[in-house]
C-alpha cells in the first residue's frame, strides 16, 4: 500500500511529526524555500504586469528531485509548512516545483507539534490559501523592486556593494534620527529638594519631595535658589496635611507574542533577536528529551495574537491550583485582547504541555535553550494568575517656615545647611519676608499579595518605600534635608528590544521579519551594535550628569569647563548595555534616500503598505494593484534621482594630501567597516589608508608605516590599512604576502620551522606565537591542517603530566593541562573526549607548562574554574534552606547560614569539626530595574544581612543596591 507523503520545512520538524503519524505516512523536509526570484537579475517583468520569474534555488535541485520522486507513488501529498504567509508561499512553491496541482494537494496547519494537534490537523485537511500566497508574493516583489533598483544607484553615487530595502531603510532612518536627537541635545540643570521626615520619637523615616513653594511648582534651574529655599525649610515646622490610601492591582502580563519575546529575551537574557528566533524555532520543531525522543516544547513562535486555546488555559489553571494554591487562581481564565492587525487564527507563544516545567526539561536542554524555555513557561503561567495586590499610601506634608525667626536645630539628627557644621542654624530670612509655605509629597506602597509576581518577578516602582502609619495633622520631625542637582537626560539609543518595539508600534514589519531587519541593517554597515559609551560624574548616583559618546568613543557634546562635571567632580568613562549606533555610512545613505525617495523612507507610507498587504490576504484588493500603485511614483523618483543625486565618490580630501604612491588626490570612500581614504585613480592605484577622527589617525598610521620599515617576510613597503578592529600595518604586496603588524605595536616573531612532525598529517611543526605573545607549535599545512601543540619558549613540546587517573567517560588516561585560569585535569583523548575537571588544591603546580594554544582546552578549563567560583549568594552568605516560596527570602524561624541554632554546639567547640554542608541556593527574583553600570536586569537576592538587589550579570558586573524596605517586611508567607 502506498504511503502518504508529508512535506515540512526542516528535518527536526519532520522527525517530531513522524512520531505521531505512524507507518502510513512518510515525512520529508524541503529544507526551507525551494524557489525564489533569480539572484543575479530583477526577475520581475514590469512590462507584463509584474509577472515574477521564479527558479529553483541553487543547491536545492537534489532536494526537489528527491521530493518529486517521493511524491510520484504517494497515495496523497500533504503540505505541513508553517501557518503564516511565508509557510503558505513555501507550500505553493513546492507544488509548482514538483509539478503538483495546488487543488490536489492537501494543506494541514497546526499551531503546535503535539499528538493531539497533529491528529486534528490531518483529520480535516484544507487547501492552499492563495490569498496568503498573493500577499507574500506582493511583499517579495515590492522588496525586489526597491532593492534591485535603489542598490545600483547607491553603488554609483556612494560606494559599491551597498543596498537598500523597503523596510530596512526605514529602520535605519529611525536609528539615524535618534542619533541626531542625542547629538543635538543639551542637558539642562534643575534642582530637587528631598526631606527625610519621621514621627516624633520614632526611628523610621520616609522621603518626601518638595512639590510647591507658596503655591507655585518648585523646579529651580540654579543651585543658589534651591539652597535658599532649603535653608528656610530647615527652619520649618512640618505636619501631615492629607493622607490618601488605596489598593492597586498589578495585573499579570499577557503571554508572549513574537516581538515581546524578542524584547524580553534581549532585556533579561541578553539574546540578540536572531538568536532568540533560532532557539525558539528549535523548541517549536522539537528537541530530544531522553526516552521521550523528539518533543516540541512550545507553540508556533511567529505570531502577533494573544489568543490561547481553551485546553491550554485549563491545563495552566490546574497547574497553578496544584502547585501554588487556589488563592493564586482567578475565578475565570484571563483573556487578552490582541492588537490591530493580529491574526487571531494564531496563538500566543506558550509551552505545549505546562506539565513540562523548566526544572523537568533542564537536564535535556543546553543552557540557552533552557533559559528561553523557562522565560516562555513563566510568562504563560504568570498570565493566568491573580494580580499582585499593593497598598499604596500618598501623603501631603505641609512645611511652614517663619518669616524672620531663627529655627531650632532640625530634628534629632541636627541636619544643617550644606557646608555648615553639624547642628548649625541657618541664617534668618530677610527683614519683611513673608512666611514660607511649602507642600511636600511622599508615596509608598506595600505588597500585600504577590499574585503573578511569584512567577513573573517583582516590578519595582520609582522611589519605592514604606510609609509609617500617618494621620492628618500629625506633626513630623525633620531628620535630614538634601538639595540635589539634576540634569535632563538625552533620549536613549535604540537597543534591539526598543527598536523592535518602535517598529511594532509604528505598524512596520511583521513578527517574522523583525530579527531579519535588525541583522540586515548591521550586516550592511549602516548600524553598529556596541556597548553604550559615556562620561559620567564620579559622584554618581549622587550626581547624575553624563555625556554620551559616539561610535568612536568621543563625547557628543562640548564638555564643561576644564572637562569636569558642573559639580566640580571628574568625568570618568563608563560602558553600558549594547546599543544601536548609526554609522557615518548609514547617515550618508539615509540623507540621500530621504531627499530623493521621501515616500520609501516615510514611516506612515511603509505602515500603509503593511495594511494593503493585509487587504490582499483578506481578498479585498488584487496584489498587482498594490504593486502598480507603488511602482508609478517610485519609478518617477528613481529617474529623477539618477540625474540629481550628488555623488560622494570623487570629492578630494585636501587636508589628506596626495596619494603617496602615485601623487593623485585622495578621496573619501566607505565600506561597511567605516570611512577610509583611497586613491582617486582606483583601480589603477589601490592605495588606501584609515580615516578616523578626521585624518589625524590616518596620518599617524602613515607615519607609523614609514617608521616600521619594510615587510620582514618579503621586503616590500608596509602600508597603513584598516579593518573592523581598527587600523593596522600590512604588506603592500597583499594578497601575495599576508604579513600584518599591529599599529604602534611590536610585530610577532616570524614563524620558525622545527624538527617536530605534525601528529595528524606528518608536516613540519612551526614555532608560532599567539596574539598575546605565547609560543605554540602549529602545523605548516595550516589552514588545511589545524593541529597545534603546547610548547615552551624554545619550541620544545610540553608533554602533559600523567596523573594515574583514568577518564570516567572513555577510560583514557587523565593528564594535567594548563588553561587561562591555571592547571586542570583533562582527558588525553582530546578532542574525541572533552572530559575535564578541576585539580585538587595544591596539585599540578607548574607541571603543565605554558597555556596550550588550542582554544577548546582553555575554554573548558574556564568553565571548570567557574564552577568553583563562589556566586554572589555564597559570597554574601546567601545559602538558606528554608525560605518563602514566593520570594526566595528566609522564612520566619529559620537559621541564617553560618549561625548556631539554639541548643547546637558552636563550630570549633569539639575536636572533630563536621564538614560544612552547602545549603540550597535560593532562586533570585526578577525585577524590572536595570543596573546603572552595565544596563542588565537587577535581581532580588537574599544574603546573611537580608535582601539586596544584585546585577544579573554577576560576576562580570558586581553592582549591588539595598532592596526597598516595602519588599523586605511585607511579603506574605505561604
């Protein structure tokens, strides 16, 4: 009996589906797209109503031949490609390539690859949706027209190899405009006054901000005015004017859609959008879970709908009731409304089976896969939990300062004016001055029910604090009063997460395109992703003044006098989270496209095109009509730009001087690595040199090239060159001679032949040196043979020291090797067996010679060393076996790590001390605060001294802060 043929995109998906279909089905993979427009030509017949000319992709002919052979005897052919437009188009292209009539092919769609979903899909197959195919075809043709018509214009006017895109160019424009906003911004000084107040006789103080002075809003722009008001407030009498209390609910966030998953993974896990989608694709198609085999863990990951299947909602509610208790379960399932153009046939991203908890699948998943799955699982479960409940208290405090009377010392603390001795009184007000009346505001909140935050993490509010019990008319003591200098902040640069949010908010792109947009604009050299650089006051956070730096790490604004902060402190360089910078090339191309193609670069126009593609899918308009309406104005702009767009290729840079090789003028050119100087006689003369920070860098590089002398390998002159890592010196005979030398640095010693033979191919081993100057032996046949051996300074191989132990994985001998963090034990069968473990304390010192050149051993040793590095919890005594399940904080009645329990013998009281057991490590609680040093998320941890906020990037970043008191005293226990 002939089998049914099922065609999917990937082998992983095929393997998972085949488990559920049984022996009557044969599942094959198309390996993605099989047909597309030709690569080297436009492929669209504009004269014949934009007829596309598709061809089988290079490298896919064997795949198509195999599928055609399998489809011949098949009883029926099922297309099980993804359920979005692109998946529908792949199914149609497969029919065309295999010679199948689309009406005879059965189309099955499913949101998750589970046995139940697969059975339902195959029990009621449909047909290929030609409206979706038309919408995808229109998008592809529009993108082809823009890319293949604009790109040659940019080659002619700016630089060869550039390209433009209908959506990507708009994304670049957003980044360029943000860069210019930052460049044009200038900080404005303003001051705030904060008072620390307390009830008489009580220690607990709270913070109140000055809001009004004599009925007018308070925000002075100079320190003198702020200090004058502060001096009088130190004399004032304080009382509670009004108290307002209310209960607020923090509702659970919805489950993830594509854009929100990419943003959350970037913020919490540090994943680029492309990495997030790659891992999510694997989790959707199926991963090996031990005895279970290949299992799909999440639903379809390209979606803009919050819809969730009823069965999944019931499963989540059952898990919440059983794991966390009925008090966390709302009466009805939470339903979230999707946005404008969402496709409600899709579902939100969720686990296929909530019973597969992150803890259950973690042993079978690699680290990043487990982290992303945990993020998705937590978000879905949290979305069906009750809101968190907060009690919010707002207090208005009145301060009345006498007109002329001197004040008593402020509170018990004796707060005084800045610069005065403790306990000193401020001067009296000027004669005839009116009494000062000020209004201060304080706000505090207390978490009374954690709700969904038990799973999703705590969301901090600005200036969180806990207010003491207050009543109208209560007198208050002033404990301290601080005038704080502030500065307005420039807009933040886009990160991948915030750019995706911006594109989604503007209606540009689709869930399946965001990751491609981000990666494409970086690959083209229009945008660079680097850690944000800025100069910050050394008194941070007391002084928040900062100056952002550009991509070249130069300040974007004129620095204050003497290059110091307005407060007088030094400005120190700092780095933050990775941001998207507009490159000079991106700005040049954007300016030209905005000037000559205003519609293409218009945000509203691009969003309108997305609406029209949706109308094509809904069969409201023909796709050719959409393309025709676009092509008319675009072709007119194209002809006009060909004549009017100014070229940047042939503009001499006079201050750079003539070409040192042929004396022709030097012109400024661009590549995706940045601008550089090149000879105007190219390609006859191929002289180039770097251009950074004007031409000072280039001239310095040229001078260094003359001082360096000839190439030590062939004797030709050295010339200054530039790469993405910066300027360097290279041989002028490149590529015949590949010698390079760091600019301003010492050249590496030339490779020397030795009498030792390569253990892999028998060639001679060469004595080489790494970038750090460390010697190693490398095969002469490199790069065909990449064998390396550790050696000493004289080139003698270092034989790893035997230990007498055997590998517990393969039985080979274990030897001592040396890595970046010292010696470690490694299997002698490396690289076939990569087993490694740390040495016992005191073993292997100096036995393994210098660090081996092969990177794998070094990386492995670092992992082993990291396993023994104390975590921030250990370093602060965090281990606490008994804690609140909701927050990870110590439960009442437990003993702190290292403390002696009642009735127990203190350590050291007996001759034999029992080994100290390592207690379970509490799980950190996520928060929405970011680290001021590196921009990563802050997490709530618990140490021996109580809760604290620590950077999630520990140990790379060791920033810590005190936790708000409202979360340390009021969290409910189970």
